[in-house]
């Protein structure tokens, strides 16, 4: 019997995360520096959501639906998001973190926001393509690319137990737990794993 807390979405291999299309959605997480929206600083972002740093007096409630304005020197876009989780600051770390899931984000707006995170502009920069790097899912689970399915499952259980938000006090526990679930959703499925490997290692060779 797994001793991972059960009052959070069950991370057991028998109940895989819902993000089955992770390998195909290009949902790589971009760590950002200097990216802000109207309600706070963006710590990292994907095409489907973001992690926001906010002041303690501006902390929303889980389930709140808010509007977020992104802008550059010329343009601005407004997106709607749902607050999925809230992490309050501590006596040592006063910053508060909020997990946001975008609501009905159309492809054009999604590309504009990612472009702003990468290039600092909402509009299309001349000769600049949006290039989102695939994350190393093997590194997330702490295994090699040659790991067997048993090794993948074992690493998943170990990491899920370590980073479960109900167990870990780390500020980034919700983010890490989500990454672990997504990594397992891909690597535990032979077809998704093959597609991921083809795309990730192709990217790796191009960067070499």
C-alpha cells in the first residue's frame, strides 16, 4: 500500500495524471525573469498556465477567476485564468505563490504571451521564431533515458512521495509535483515516450 497522502489527486501509477497529451502539446515550462502581468510577477509560464508571485495582501482564493494583463511598449493582451492553488509565504520567505490555469486561451494570444516571455515583445519580432525547449523528463524523475518501466514507476513513486504538497513544505512543491506527474504520464506510456524521445533528442542534437 502506498503511503502517499490521499487527500490530493492520487499519484499512483494506476491513476495516471490527466495530461495525457503533454508530449504533443509542447507544454514546456519557461522560467522567466522580469516578466510581469497586472497582478504580479510571473515566475514561470506555459501555454496553459503560470506561477505568479504576489503580495500577501493581494492573495486570491482557490477557484477565483481573474483577468491578467500582459503588455509591452506598444501592445497589451488580457487573459482570464482560474486560481488552482495558493502557497502562502512563511516567516522566512514572505513571497506568496499562486498557480494559474488559463481559461480558453486562443492560439494567437498564447503565442503572444510566450513571445513576450522569450523575446520581450508581444508582437512578432523580425526573424524571431518562438522556440520552446522540451523539458528533460528523465532528469525530472532522476533516471537515465534507458530506464526500464519498473525503474520509471519506482522513481515516480519516490519523487511523488517526496514532493507531494501535503508532505513537502517547499514553496515549489506544487510545481514539482505537477512536473513529476506530467513526466510519468509520458514516460510510462510506450507510444508517448517514443514520440517524446524522438522530439527531445532531436532538439538535443540540434543544440549540440
